[in-house]
C-alpha cells in the first residue's frame, strides 16, 4: 500500500497515511481519496493554483499563510518551510546516494 | 405569529448554534466531526436569519470559527475539543466588580473605578501528538468615572476606559517529551515559562495593551501566542 | 556595521568552482559597499572568524548531521549574524533559499544568485527525498525568487527555470560566469605526463566522468596519451570512479584538490579539455555555467564537450560538441582533434580570444555591477 503523503494538521504536522489512490500530476506525491482536490491535484498544489474548492486545499492555503507570517514574527526563518520528520529522513547522512560522499560532507545545496 | 420562518430556521440549526443565538455563548466538548457540523450550521446563518436580535454575536464568525477549524485539524480521530465561549460582551453586569471610589484632588469632586473581567473564550484540546492545548482569552476593562466641578459651578461627569487583553496558551507536552528550547526567541510581547512536572508544560502569555481592531488581527494574535508552544517540539 | 552581506551555504574557500564564483561575486559586492559580511560554511582547518580589511568572514561550524537540519541551522545562525547590522544593511547577496530567508527578514534589498536550484539538484545526492519534500523546497525557492529584488543567473537555461518559478522577467539578469586569462608562458606542471587530456571539476554523477572513462578505454591504442582528472573532491569520494577506471584499464592520473592557481597550468599544457556533462534534468532543466569550460577556454585549450544548450551557450562554435552520454562519439571526437593539432590549436586560440573579449571575471563583475546599479535605482 502506498500511504497518502498529504501533509495534515495545523500546528502539528503529519502525513495523512491512508491508502493512496492517485498521484498528484503536479508534484507527484501520493494522494488518498479524501485528499483528492480539484483537478486531481494534491491540496497544496491546488492551493498554489488558487483552487480552494476542496476543504483541505483551503486548509493548506491557510496553513501556508500562517506559517509564513509566524516565521516573520518569530524571526524563525525555518518555521515557514515546515519540513516534517518524513521530509528530513531522506537527508540523514546514511541516505546519501553514495556513501563515499560522507567523509568530507558535500555541503553545498547546488554546484556551480 | 411573527418571525415564523426564521424561528423554524433556528430550530433546524445545530444546538450550539442555537445557544449562540439565544444565549450568546456555549460550553461543550465534542470531537472534530461535531465541530465541523457546527461550522456548517453557522455558515447557513446569514442566508436564513435577518432579525438583528438573532444575529450572531461578534467574534463568532471571524475569530472563534476559524480558530476552532484550525485546532480541529490537529485533533486526530480520537481527540476532543472543549470550548467555553461567552460572547455576551464585557458590559454584562455580572462581569463587573463593584465600583470603588478612588482619591481625588480638586477640581474633581469624586471618582470611582470599576474593573470588568470578561473571559470570553476558554478551550482545551487533546491533540493527536498526545499533547494538551489550553487557550484562555480574557478582556479586562478599567472604567474611571470622575465628577468635576468647574469655576462657574457647573458639574461634569467624565469617563475613561482602558481595555487590555490577556492571551494565555498552555501546552502540556506529550508524556516523555522534554522539548527543546527554540533557537530564536519569541517576539518581545510574548512571555514564556516552563512548568516541569509529570509532564512538562510550556506556557506562553501575552498582554495586549490595545484590543485587536479586527477579527483577523485577533485571530492572528491568538495563533501567534499558540505558535510559541509548538516550537518546543518538532 | 556593514552595508552589505553575502551568504552562501557552501564551504569557502575550497577547490570547487563555486568557491571561485563566490570569490569574484563577493569581491564586487564588498568593493562597492566598502566591505561587508561574508557568511559561509566552515569545516576543516578554516577559522570560524576572520577579518580581511573591511570584510568580515564568519563561518558556520556546527556539526549537524542531517542536511535539512543543517541548512535550517545555517539559516538561523545567519539571521543572528545579520541582526546587529539590520539598521545599516542595504543589500544582501545570496545563493540559495536558506540564505535568502534570513536576508529577507532584514528588509535589505535582496540579490538572489541562482546558480542551481536545490529542488532539482538535491535528488542526485539524496535519492530518498520524496516528491512532496521537493515540492516544499520548490515552494521555498518560489517564495524567495519572487521576493528578490534581482535574480542573477549564469545561463539562459536557468533563466527559464527561474522564470517558471515565478521570478518577474524584468528582474532576472544574465551574468555568465567567466575565467581569468592565463598568461601564455605559464610553466608546465613538473609532474605532468607527456601528452594528456584533462578533466577538471567535481565528480557528481551529472558531470559524466564515467562517460569520459569509457571513451578513454577506446583510445587504448594511443599509448602516449594519459587522462588527467583534476578532481575538486577528496580521493575517498573518487573511489567509485577510480574502481571503474581500474576495471577499464585506463591510463589515468588523479590530482585531488589542487589549489585553483595550479589548475590553470595543468589546463594550458593539456592537448584537450573535456566536459562530458550528461543529459539529465540537472543540466537540461536547471542549467549551469560550467567554470571548467570557461577556464579551459581562457587557457587556450581546445574543449570537447557534450552538446547541451548550456554548453552551446558558453562554447558557441569555439569548441567541439559531441552528443552527451555517448562514449564512442566522445572517443572519436578526441581522436580526430588529436590527429589535427593545428585545427586544435586554432580552436583553442579562438576560444581564448572569445573569453578575453567579453567573458573574463572582470566582465562578469561589470555585469554584476550593472545589476546592483539597477537594484539601487529602484
């Protein structure tokens, strides 16, 4: 079973986790039947396109606005990005493509 | 009889919605689904009710409803949210302490001071991560009434009010979670204290010297204070 | 109190092309504003604090294993470093969203230099990153790009990628990378083999070094020819490619983390320089402006490179283009050029003149100065 990867919650973020029935055509994340917003998009992509028909799309939009504003009030620039444990797990040192990269840590986000 | 259709409409509303209309407040504990039903009922209000006596109390649609919606997002399938809302306003006699006279000097003849305390929203939610969230919002008004006598002997009564708002949020962290102090400090107007015990609590409190002027601002302030308690855990 | 700040989530100085880039861009910024604050990553022997004239260099040295956490911690750390200069700060120059967030919070003007986009490049190193995570990173990029007062991009491909992320077209400026001309009489490196073909750069999968090794295996009959790989990363990280080279039996010489000043000599005395970039999304959708190609051109060495839009833009017709990811084609192109040394020299000379006439770092800095002029005028 592929779990639904839509972010739920407002203060506490988590993944929905129900059985996914489709993939969002815009960002590719797995979406369950409850979270399938307008046009088969995931709530966050629907919100980014100003389509708030589905309640979870409206919730995603409100959460985004809220996080952005709180990041400003708190000077906590990272609160805005709202990465959860699921997002972070992919960036643990052991998850790198090539274990040989570990010894001197390729820090850069991009290469130029 | 009069207002027959609107009375019938009210009878069809959610019980808490009816309580808001008729008693201007409610106290209830429900899971997220029930609060969603209340929201659906409230959204039908403007289309059906026109009599001003039965209008929804202020702060219902622009503060309480959005706040409940957001907190319900975090409730999870088993969590419940308890809300005590009293939207009668601060000018209800029961909310005022007795007037107290305060010392004066001429030309004032006498002065009284009255404190009114209006805890208009109190809520408790058991969130899905195992933490408990409490929110308390209190408006406090100081009313001073001064009687003055001018040189011509004319007596004037002046009144001054000062109104402040307290927002207190407490989050009891889940069992066994210690939390980490966030790297950046909260805004200066929010105070944070920790209370250790069987479960650690993070308390955030703010005293606003000026009442928020719009529903959006009010909601924003409440959420900002609540945010601090959630920055302690990831 | 500083008027300008440059933030980069990247180690500086280092042997990588990005460090060259940071050095030149930051120099322009700090010359213009009479010094400034440079916030970069530390590590190794680098001091956490350094002062060079009016320029203060502060380095982030916390050990945070998780990359996302590290980026976040860098962001907060940078916000703290910027806070004392809040009142005087006029401009912030950043290279990534994690630098842009603290810069945005200061209220200073923001110049976002988009050399790459983490949402495209990160999955190469971190294959487990979920699409939803990358979507969040992309949103972050979009937010920062839309808020920036100017976006500086090194190539047209990346300009398009940036425009797709909502940056306003009239705020996006093209500032190609460059290279400093190499004097014609630069001495031959003492350890250089007789005749050699050179690759300079990092060894990420998109660089296509494996394609080059396979191509070189087909040139085994040219017994006097050696492949020199000047790797900007440590030997340990070259291990998979070294194993591949051994298996293919390629005559190869590894030079690891040479100081940037020495690389020019190696380039100038090579027969050919190769840039075998692959045709993956990193090169096709995101784009880049490979410094190795610029520097080879400046050294007057003929370049054989993959036929990609980004390379065409840099190389034009001053080099030899081959289809990407095709070792046989690459081997044939190298062989043909080695057969005709005159044509090869001519190609190198033309490339050198092309760089000297408009694409040295001096030119790049002048273009950047133009961007700062426009940002100030707004």
